[in-house]
C-alpha cells in the first residue's frame, strides 16, 4: 500500500517519540514542526501512549525511543523487553486506532552474524538480549497494525548521543594506542542521513527496510578512518557482557542506497550539521 507523500502530510501532524536521543535530534532537524515527546512520555506506559496519540491524532508517529545499552540489556532483560518490545506494540495499537503511519527503528543485532550479509526477508536469530528485545518490538508492531515502516539500521553516529566515533576519538587523545576489534563487520550510519531517508520512506509501502550508509567495514577499519593510533584486536581479546554478531551487514534491496559512510563521516567530523 502506498500512502500520501510526506509533502502532503501536515508537518504539525508528525509526532516524534524519543525526541531527545541521538536519532531523535536528527529527526527534529528533518521535521522541524513536529510535535516532540522525550522520556517524559514513557513508552512502556500503555495508557499514556494511547492517550497521547488519541489526543494528537497524528498522521505519522516516528518512534526513536529505545533502551540502547546493548550490554545493559543483559542485566536488565525486563526493562529491555518493556521498552524495546512491548512499548512499540502499544504505539502500534494507538497508531492503528488513530489511522497514523507508524515508523519504528530496529537493529542489525536481530541477526546472528552467521552470514556475511542480510536482506530484509532473512530469518532473524538474535544472539543477545538487546537483539531479542528489538525483535519482539518488530513482532508486536506487525501483530497490531498494517501501516508500519520498520527501519533496521546499524552502527549509528551523530550528535547528541554517546557513539563509537566520539568515544574512540576521546580515547585516542588520552592513550598511545586504541585497541579496536577487527572481526565484527557492519555498516556505519549517520543519523542525519537516516533521518532524511525516514521522510522518504513514509510515502513507501508498509514493510521492513534495511537503511544504513553504503559500504561495510570492521570496527577497526571504521576507527582507522578518523584516528591514527588504532590497533586491531580480536573480540576474544575484548570480552563484553553481550555477545555481538560477527557479521551484521544489512543489505538494502528495496530503496535507493544512502551515500558511503566515509562521505557521511567526513560531514560529521566537519560539523556541518
Ligand atoms: N545507536 C545505534 O548504534 C543503533 C544501531 C541500530 C539500531 N538503533 C536503533 O535506533 C533507534 C535510535 O537509537 P539512538 O542511538 O538514537 O538511541 P538513544 O540515543 O539511546 O536514544 C533513545 C532515547 O529513548 C529514550 N528512552 C529510553 N527509554 C524510554 C522510555 N521507556 N520511554 C520513552 N523514552 C525512552 C532515551 O531517554 P533517556 O536518555 O532519558 O533514557 C533516549 O532519549 C533505536 O530504536 C535503536 O534501537 C540504534
């Protein structure tokens, strides 16, 4: 089903949830007249979510709220499941009743990493609690409504959030060498590019989309692009609480690709937005 283009959607009828997160901020730039809700609207509060959407009757709801601490999810499975799993289901139900398009973000970590690349129709098999909670969110949305855009993305960097680029740059100024894993592969994605593409997807068919910047790399190769003192190490040398998939390269087979991550990174580092 094709819905009205974003150009015909009243800009004041766009509601952004999780508006104060990293992606939420980039979305504010693309939808400057949108109604914004930060954490004060707790998406695990079913009644509050329903009341908000029933009251505003938006044309489009974009949910950038999530519990994104991948290691933290291992210790707080209940919170992860509530925020990343049940919450999106509550929003979906309210969107269905209000007649709104629902745009939601999921993750490369719903895949197990046993294949070098994943298309939209590949079978998810998450290997950590974060991935399981995000997959639950996808399932809840699909169960509740028809007019959704589930956008799986990966390795986000952008302003107003803790991200790999800022963390590694900071370490690089304080350490002689920064060890970075060379055996996990994905696609870095600039929040600004993802937010702009989100606007396009509103006028596309309902369904699941893989949206990342173009080009894949290891975390080590990514770090090498912006610091001079990165040294490669294996995942075994750098144990984390949550297991990460070896490959989480999302292949976009449905829409035009975004620009290469190196170009997007260059804009980010120059501080153009
Ligand atoms: N970051 C990545 O590398 C990455 C990769 C793949 C997919 N994604 C997905 O992309 C989306 C955006 O990620 P992001 O990096 O922008 O996340 P983020 O910076 O962590 O922002 C998430 C926002 O959600 C809010 N939030 C948390 N729990 C909430 C609740 N119960 N109710 C309402 N708001 C709540 C947070 O508020 P507080 O700060 O106050 O808790 C924060 O403002 C998420 O769906 C994420 O799963 C991210």
